[in-house]
């Protein structure tokens, strides 16, 4: 029997594809969230190993994408959040002035430890199951389960880390079905 090795990149990709399939087939939201969160956690650790910060990159991309959506007259997904809208207004102005040409032109400084706080909503259900021995009687609020958010971050984290790789047809199809930009 041949010895087949699975890279961490391939493992993350398979987790994303599986979570997307689970979401498409209306599988259990907790299970779908945990599979996507597992990919996020793996990719976060790979980003750290490369000396990059997933949260900073995700925020750059998110604010830039929201600004482009606003310029194009599409919803940003964060309407009603005054803080986010103020940042997006600033990015829109910077894009229109030519000072920002892509998401990497944005500078985001996070205070020490804040990067992890941004990922907590994704990792909370994952860690709830992973660390069951710490509090066997703990409960998880169903409102903390958001598999589409976890999946969106997993997909973004994957392509941040492997930017030269084209999206597979399964991921493109899933993103399009969700109305997400995938370029």
C-alpha cells in the first residue's frame, strides 16, 4: 500500500469543501460551523507560522470589499453598524482619491491580543467541543453558531495564505450561490 501524505493546505481545502457541501445540503449548523472553524483555526496557525496575521489581513480585505460594494451600489452587509460604516466611508474616500488601490494598502494596527478576539465568534463553538473536559456541564448558545460566517472567513483565510491558487469550481459555485464576491 502506498504511503500518501496529506499537507496542511490540502487538509484545510478539504475542510472548506466539506463545510460548503454541508451548508448547501442544510446539514446541522453546529457540525457545519465546527468543520469550517477547524479550517479557520488551522489556517490561522499557518498564517502565524509564516509571520502574518490572519485577523489583520481579514480586516483589510473586509473593509476594502465593503468599500468597493458601497461604490458599486451593493449592500456591504454591515449597514446599521456606525463604527463599521465610518471606517468604510474612510476607505471609500481613500479609494476614490487613489490612495488605496487594493486591500493591502490599508494599514490596520490591532492592540496586543485583539487579533484573537475577532476570531472568537468563529472559534467559540469549535473550542466548546474541543475543550469539553474543562467544563463538562457547560452549554453553548445556539446564537453563537454561524456556519456561513465561519465558512466565509475560512475561504478568505485560505486564499490569503495561498494567493496564487485559483478557486476550485466547488468553492466558486458555493460563493456565487451565497452572493459572495470571489475574486
